[in-house]
């Protein structure tokens, strides 16, 4: 089924900050976005995020990749997906995006004036991953009646494994009071209302958390979809805890402080809950192991060297 879409040209992001969004997105009346979400459950705009902004975010992601024993925020693997959750600690561009006045304007019209950032993440979805149809209006304890909005940004062109949404499902999913739906149930009862969001990088999708959605499964093992996700809802007494680099915030007014959860409880578990158990084969590669082994052997040899030899080695290391 065709989606409601607007195609716009991206606006350049200057090296000193510039605009994250296209001029068309910034000029778009908030009421237009509100009406689309209230009617269909979603709003989509292609090329809403500028190419330089996309590249800045991807560079930040690369600089905080998967690591072992690194004392700072970094990515994790969870089966067929990769996540970098603490984007407010890793990316100035993302922080500016997630706290932009335009986003507050959009949230005001749907959620009122009391809402906060519940969760965020950069994520990659790989082939063979199967996402169940579900809604996002839930807590650690399951389904909950919490109004909210999700923002998804495509950071690469998506022509497969795309986001899918059951049009207008936000109007009736709350009556059923459960969050997860089977593939056959959705296809049989709501197949004609499934909207698929194949779109270029820079596309912004905003949807109601009550809406039923998923990422369409992909069989290819080489498939990778790169996206941003952040959720804003009206539940003020809890959210996922955040890590924030204060250098990324130019100033904090009362609205931004509330949005980021300053002084408010943050008791939800950070998603995804990862351990060594859901790290897939091959993620800790031979190169990583060999580098560790080579360093430990060299370090052990250095530790037993005479002091004068150590001084010579350190001096040469400084010169190089």
C-alpha cells in the first residue's frame, strides 16, 4: 500500500554546526505533521536530514564501535543486530538532532507539554533477523497506556528490510491491551493496511507508539540497515538512564532539562540487555585476539627488562 511521502532536497550542514535538517522540513507546518500522525499513525519525509549530518553521525558511530574493556560508551551486538545506545554521550550531531526545537514543536502538538526522552539508539539490522509485529507503548512490565512518539531516521538507503506500519492501528491497538502480534494475524486481518517504508537515507519517520509495526525480515546474510531510533513519551516517572556529554549541549532551559530527565527517575533497563551469551560467532575476530596476545607478550617482556633498557625504549617510543 502506498505511503504518504514528501520528497525534498537536503540542505548542507556547515562544518561549524549549520542546519541538521532540510529547509523544507524546518518550514513545514507542525499541524501538517500532527494531522498525518493522528490520521494514519505516522508521518514520513524523505531527505529531511542533511547529508553532512548523516555523515557526522556515522563518523561518531564509527569512533565508538564495539570494544572489549574500553572505559567509555561503545556499541554492542545482540544476535542479528548491533546497537550504540548512548548517543548523547557519543555524538554532538545526534544530540542537536534529538533536542532540536522542531522536534519539541512536533511533540507539543501530540503529547502536550509534559514528555521526556524515554530511549534512544543507533542500530544496525542484519539479514536473518526476524522482528515480531509489536507496539512500543510498553514498559519493563509489559503493555501500558502511555502516549508517545517514535522518531526513526534512515542513515542509509533502504530498499529491503524496511520499516513497516499497520496504517491507523494506533486507533484500536490499545483496546486489545497487548503489544506483540503474530505474522499470520497481521497478514490475515490487516494485510491491506500494511505500509512499507522503502526510502533513501535522510528519511525521517515519526509514528505513534500505539501503532503496530516491525522491520520487514530479510533472508540475505549480507544485508545491513542503518538507522537512528529515539522514543519520546508522556510517562514522566521513568525512562532508560542516559549518558550525556555536557559539551554537546550549548544551554539547558527548563523544557530541555525535563525532556532529558534531569532530576527524574530513570529505572528502565537499557535496551538491549546484552551479555557475552548473545554475542554471535565471529564478532570477536582473530585480529582482535592476535593484537591482544601480541601486546600482552610484549608487555610481559618489557616488565622484566632492566630499568636502563626500559628508559631507552620509552625515549625511542616518544620520538616516534
